[in-house]
C-alpha cells in the first residue's frame, strides 16, 4: 500500500501544497462543525448540556495529546507515511461518528478524530523538506491560516448542514474529503529523506498524555464544577504532578519525546507563548460571537439571529484569514515573520478592544470580524514560520506539534473563561451584556500581552527557511 516514489515521480510544490491544505481543511472543519449542533446532539442523543459538550472536550484532549506524538513519529519514521495513516485514522473516526446512534460512541469517534491534529506538524515538515526555499514560508503560512479558516467555515457549514440535512451529515461530507486527501497523499506526496533516528519514549508520552488530559478536562469542566471546585482542583493537582514528572523524565532521557533543550530556545518558547495567548483570543471569539448574535433583541443588545445567520458573522474573519494566508510568503520575504506576528497581534487586540466598546449594531460585529481576520491571519502565518525557523529540520514535526498544543491550551482557557463570565452574568434567564464585554476585555488583555511576547521573539532580517534536504547537505559540507 505504501510507496517509495523515485525522483522522477516527484511532483511540483503547488500540487503537494494543495493536498496538504485539503488534509488540514478536513481536520479544521471537523474541529468546529459540531459547535452549532450541540443543542441538536443534546436533544437527539437524550443527554444533558454537559454531556453534549464532551463532544468538544474529547476532541480537544485527543488533539492535544496526539499532535506532538504524531509530529515526533513523523520526524522519526517519515512524514508522508504518518500523514497517510493519520488521515486514515481521521476517516475511521469520522465514519464511526456518521453511523453512531449513542453519545458514548460519538464521543469515542471524536477522540479518534482528534488524533488527526498531527496533520499540521506533519504538513509543515513536508513543506520544509520538499519545497524550494522561496516557497517554504508562504506554504507554511497558508497552512497555518487554514486552522483558523477551517474553524470559521466549520461553524457556517455546520449550521447549514444541521438545519437542512441533519447532524449525521456533519460527518458524511468531511469523510469524503478525508478519504480524498488520504488518496492524494498516497499518490502524490513523496517520502522525505530527512529523518531523526531513535525510538519513542513511551514513558514520557504516557506522563505527558495524563498531565495534559487532566489539565484540559479540569479547564473544560469549570463551568460545571467551578474554578475552585474540589474536582477541578484535584485534576489541576494531578496535571501539575504528571507534567512535572514528564519534564523530569525528558530532561534525563537520552532520546526524549520532546527535547527540553529545544523548548528552552528563545525562538521556540517565545513563539509558544505567543501561540498560547493568541489561541485564547481566537477561540473566545469563535464561541462568543454566534452566541451574542443569537440572543433575542429584548435583551437590549442581541440581534435575534438564527443559528445559520449568527455563524455568518464570522465569515469576514475566515475569508480575510484565507487571503492573508496566501500572501504570507510575500510578507515574510519582505518584512520577516516577527513583524508580521507583532502587527497581527496588535490588530487583533484592537479588534477585541473595539468589540468591548462598540457592539450594539450588526455592522460593528462585522467590522470586528474583519479586523480579527487581518490580525489572526497575519499572526497564525507568522507563528508557523517562526517555529520552523527556530529548529533544525529533524525537529520540525515535534516543535510544530508542541506549538499547536500551546495554541490549543490557550484556546481551552480562553473559551472557558468566556463561558464563566457569561454564565455569571445573567438576568431573567438570559446572559447580560456585561459577560460579553468582560470577555472582550479579557481577550484584549491576552492579545496586548501577546504583542509583548512577539517582541521577545528573536528578530533581524527576513529569514529564508531552507528545505530539510538543503539543510542536511549544508551540514554535511560543513562537516567535511
């Protein structure tokens, strides 16, 4: 089934980029498409609101655990091979979700789907290994933006599908895309010769998995248990213990899963910090905007929009992110990725600040979404390139995977803080504007701090990201 293509069979970078983008889009859409359907799941599967939210939590936990492990396996055993199997796993989970009739089975399917978060670090690694140096930055920028674009599209398309076709089609349609991406990967993407020999440190993987899972589940359940609840505090304590043990094992390991020396590189930890803060703002907006628009007009601030119309308020952000993703290469070559990150996070901070002050008319929300698209589009594209530039080719997968995890952790925190603010500010059974305003202010603070994190990233002249093969040849020449 697996192939080893010859040089003659290698295809152009544009086709490879199209295949990688299709793979990333399939995952990104699945990550958010269930959000508009949560009330439908609750009714159809005869569960509670808390039970339905496990469809998001299970996916989030699985993605956070699976992404760095798959990134590391790709560095070791081949990115194309791991990408193909990851897409097949995504397809299997999506098929199971499409035929499921119970909450337990659907949650299990979401766990399987979440593992496919490893698509993004694998895609970044393939781009670095296969593309000419002048195309690497633009390709990574475009694929980085797909996570945000796909999330926005998933909300819009998910609402349309649930309204007109039923929730099972939320999975049947992406299943076709995932299978197509898997076939194109097998047919067109060559296997890279860039490898990082070694073995998987399964003890470190287990400790990391338990620690991150406990942390995310604790954060996700704060709306039920409370931030100071016993269960929440116990899970946070478990997370702290296992994460500390994981770091200790990694530091003393000859073959670490995540090289802690790499994580201390200034270009790595500053970019990861920026990813965490940016993720907090992004996920808060994607969850809060539709909810704000759906509230009835009698609240004095809601727009009374339907589920479908409310999701359309995010369309300007998704479209603008996509456009800026295509321009990421030119921006990086001319100005560098650090200025793009600083400008992007600054614009995003302005967008949230504007939302905190002006939010009573639909056009004001559209302006906010447009600004968010510009800011997040620039920042996402920059993050992908900065993390790749900071590490050698043999560590691209694991470094990109950990950066994605940091963005996910930030998103989990931002989303739950937003939910807490909204839940704590209600009147007559409906949220008040205070909870939303506090959320926008919090997101503004996250992004202002993110600007300073971006300023800490090592800068200089615009960097040209070399391909993995070129880097290995250069290293060999220096050794001689």
